[in-house]
């Protein structure tokens, strides 16, 4: 039984990091056909400088921490923009 769940575990690990999976359905019919359906989070955070997408604000913040000090000033500005944009979306 557990071996049949390996594809589900693999799909969740791969999709959740980049897409923020909100719902994952795994079905096996009586003929043994497997089906994985994933629903991704449509709201993602984007870096204003490089255009990379992240699942949530924490992923974006971690992305900014990966840049060297020379480029950090650009990304700090991007954090402020993204934070302001998040505040506008929520109101």
C-alpha cells in the first residue's frame, strides 16, 4: 500500500515548492490506473528585479537573502514594493 503512495509524495514535493499546492488528489481505479490532480495557489509573490516567482512572501524574502551585498539594495527596494503591494491586495 505504501509503495502506491510514492508518486503522490513525489508530486507533492516537486509541486509544492514552486507552485504552492492547495489541493492534491490521488486516485487509483479498480483497473490500477493512477491519477494525480493538483490545484495550485494562484496568488504568488514575484521579485520585482529578476521576475522569479515564489509560493509566499517568506520564499521571496529568502530569495532576497541569497543575493550578495552589492545587489542587496535593489532587492530591499523590491521587498518594500512587494510588501506595499501585498497590503493593497489585502484591503
